[in-house]
């Protein structure tokens, strides 16, 4: 059995955008907003990351500018949702719709085609080998030799945990979702925390999206392929805790990696492979809600 | 303001539409800005956008025709939303409904017109089942119907793609499409040379039916009560569990019906991804109409106009069709804003 190790290795790779998106989504979720816009924000990050890399010639600069643009978009989303008091589902859909149109329109303007960005001399992602880890069998193969972004995302996860559970900001953010009026009575504006939560999700989705394109070496239409939606499910499955996100994201990434492998090895029609993430996510989500319901009824 | 005080319903209508008109004005302003940013000939682009769909019978009829599936979708979403259910599965429901209706119509050709009706109902049933499934999951296990309907829809779109390009593909044409439905099933054209068919009348009938159901029947009342306050409705003896599944079923069925009728009236065979975007547009239409069946028709016409305008501008100028989705997203952004709605709500309004 030589297959499992490459599958595990690519699962860790696939997991990262999902993990980053769900991390950002966790902040909005805890502030009491179901952020459907993750999909659109990821796509925005994916597009801007590659476009700015093309124009600046530097990947780091490109990704940073891409993150900035995505945060700008999430600021628009936050302004409309929080300050103009709109329905968060609808504004989230607006972001998804806007980005899917905007990327095509911009592609048409800048590259004269309908949604593909690819160019010569696209810098490859630098790969890091972790010295000691790489020597451990299986785990080393799985965890070492990835682009630096992946290790950055783990670092961010730790930061995310620290911010949420060890800082006044984290306490207040979580209070925003639990009891906004209590927070308001202390003279703290819950809307400020919601706004910041949206900005954070813009930041992580900008980074996660950039990872998607740089990994592939091109931007193609619908490159996110529902990852933003899956990230929402990851948040539920991860029990709204940072470490839970890691586990849930890994489960989805394993399924994805396996289906990629199955596509190559078994002769399954491409549409089935494309549908698999949705079907799998649906099943996991239903399974989890059955579990949660059972637990609830036992407790009460 | 003595006049409006005597007619509270009239003043409410004026206020509501004032908010919507403001939003539409902002969206169109965004379009003008886009045209100046993106086009080398913004004047020409805007002319074709605004007047292209109206310049002759052909374009005008086609615009009206493209509003028909949006009316069905808008009705479907309104029905679900009235019962506090989010149906984000329109894309898959409209596509699967159209596909099922097409396949059944081909099989049921010998039955004549009853066969055509049966095939349409079969399409509605399949799409309704997909919607109802999300409602069932919510009723049974509190699974968010918003996410499940989206996931199911995406999976279904890919499955139908597979079926159209695989087992059901008509190999005698170069299109990726099923066989054509029998000619006897085609709905008559009413504004040649355009594609506008008598499906328009069916859409108007559907609006009346949904309006009647929601506002003149006991079940419609119970559905709306469940949507307004589920706990209260249950306390009042309404079977609120039923109103988690039934509205989602009806919502999907209306989408599916819209898909089937689009085949009978316009497309005649189920082409791969012919309905892409119709589901989301149906949702947008329902939002603009504020889930009022009677307002769905003008809202659908507005959306059809935006799409037709973009298509016209693309044909005659240097912009791409996707500018339509940017204008649509501006509408999405603003349409539920309480602040913008209140701009016109004067003091003293509750």
C-alpha cells in the first residue's frame, strides 16, 4: 500500500484553504453572524492574489495586496450588514454573486478572456522541509515538505485560539454572539466586534484564496468549488472551537484527496467526482445534526 | 399628509416602493459608473443597455420571455420565506425539474396533452422532493435548510449534467442536450418573431394561485403564522412541523414547474446548464418583491430587463455579460437594509 501517504500529504495541502476560511468564519460565527460570504471572499482572495502577483512580480507582495482587497470587500460587507442593518444571508449572497461576476469582468478587461489567469514565470510556492519532523516515517511524509503557507496557517490557528480565549477582545467577541445587549449595557458596542469579525474573515479568506491559486499555478472560474460553504459546515462540525476546526477540516480534506485519487485510479465520470464534496458534506452535516439532537435530548 | 393618513395601505405601498426605487436607482447608478470604467464607448454601452431591450419586438418579447422562469422562481422563494424557510436550492430544482419534464415528455408523447401535463407535474414533483428533503432534515434534526438546500442543489446540478452528457444525450446534434420534446407539446408563440410563448399566461395564473393560497386559505394563513412566530403558531394549535416541510416542497415544485415550462415554451430540449443563474435570480426577484406574490411580476420584469440590457450591451459594445451580476449584487446588498427602507419612513410610523 503505497497510496495512503501521498493521499495524506495532499490532504494536508487541501485542508489549508478550508482551515483558513473556517477560521475567519469562526470569528463571525461567534459574533452571532452566519457568514455565507466565505465562498465569495475566498474567490476574491484567489483572484486578487494571482493578479497582484502578476503585476508586482512578487508573490509576497501579491498575496498581501490580495488580502488587502479581500479585507476591503469584507469591510463593504460589514458596513452594509452591520451599519445599514441588512440581512446577513442576503448580503453574503450579494458578495458571492458580486465576486463571481467581478472576476469575469476584470479578467475580460485585463486579460481579454472569460475568467482564466495564467502567466509565464509564475513563482512557485517555496517548499519547506521541517528538519526533525521529516525523518519520522508517515507523519514526516504527511506533515513535511509543504509550502510555507501551510505552516503559517497552523501558526494562525494557535493565534486564533489565543485571541479567542485569552484576550479581552476574544471574550467580548464571544459575548457579542451570546448576549449583545449585556455587552451594550457595559458600554461596549457589539457592532464594532461584528465589524472586526468580518475584517478577520476577510483576512483569512484572502490568504486562503491566494493559496488556492498559487498552489494550482492559475486562476480558473469557480476555483473555490464550494470550499466557502464547506468551511461553514467545518465550523459547525468543529464545535466552534479552533482545534475542532483543524480536525473537521482534515476530515473534509481527506475525503477530497481520496476522491482526487479515485478519479485517477478508477474510471469514475468527472461530474460524480465534482459532486462528491457536496454529497459528503451533506451527509456529514446530517450525521452531525442527528448526533447533536440525540445529545440534546439526553441532557434534557 | 392628511391624505395618506386616511389611507394607511396606500401610504405603506408608496413608502415600500420608494425604498425599493431608491435601491434600484443606486444599482443603476453603479451600472453607469461601471460603463464609464470598463467601456471605451460608455455612451454606446449605456444606450444599448437601457434601450436595446426595447428597440424592437424581438428583443422586447425575448425579455418578457426570460422573466417567466424568474416569476416561478420568485414565487417559490416567496412561499418558502413566508414560512421562515430559506430555499437556496433553486439552481438544482429548476434544472432537475426541466430535465425530468423533458425526459417524461419524450416518453409520454403518445398520451398527447395529458402526457404533457403529467410530464410537467413529474418535473415539479422531483424538484419539490429536493426542496422538501431540506425541510424534512430541518424538521427532524434541526439541520440548517439554508445550507442543505444549497449542497443538494449543487450535487444535483452535476448529476443532471452527467445524465445530459451521458445516458440521455441526443447524439444526432452537436449540442450537449437531450432529445427534443414532441412538437405537439410546444407552447404557442404569442409575439413572433420573439420567443415569447403563452407560458406568460401560465406564470400570471401561478401568481394568482400562490396569492390565493397564501392570503385566502386556512393553510396559507397557518403557513404565514408559522413563519412569523413558530412558537406562537404551535401554541395556537398549528402543526408547525408540517410547515417546515410543505413550504420547502412547494417552493421546489414551483421552481421545477418553471424549469419544465421553460422547456415547453422556449428550449424544447434540456441543454446542459441552460438554466444556470435562474435559481439565484428567482431569489433576487423574491427579495425585491418582499415575498409578495403580486409584486413578483414587476420584480421579475426588472431583472429580465437588467439581463437583457447586459446581453444587448455585450452584443453591440465592448463589455461582458457578467456586468449584470454586479448590478444584481448591488440590489442584493441593499434590498434588506432597514436603514435605507427607513429613509422614506417618516416619524410617527410604527
